[in-house]
């Protein structure tokens, strides 16, 4: 049986924490930043944990079964 490949886009976007949760970056922090407030941009810098409703899909993309 062949090896299962990790999704290339997913491996660039997600990373694992020490406890096995999946970290993600916030969207809307890459361009058109002039119209966003300092507070909004500052809050988008921090990482977030993937929601449990999306966890199954993300783990399949990363081949974490």
C-alpha cells in the first residue's frame, strides 16, 4: 500500500502544540492593512487553536490519525 501524502498547503498553515492541539494563524493580516485599526492588527498577530468542529478535516489533511 502506498504512503499517504500530507497536504502541502496544510503543512505550511498549521502546526502542532505540545499537547497535540493544532495551531493556526489568523486571516486578514497579510495586506490592506492601512484601513485596519492598530488594535485589530495587533489582535490578528496571535496564533489561535483550530476549532473542534474543523479538527477532523485538518487532521486528515496533515495525516494525523
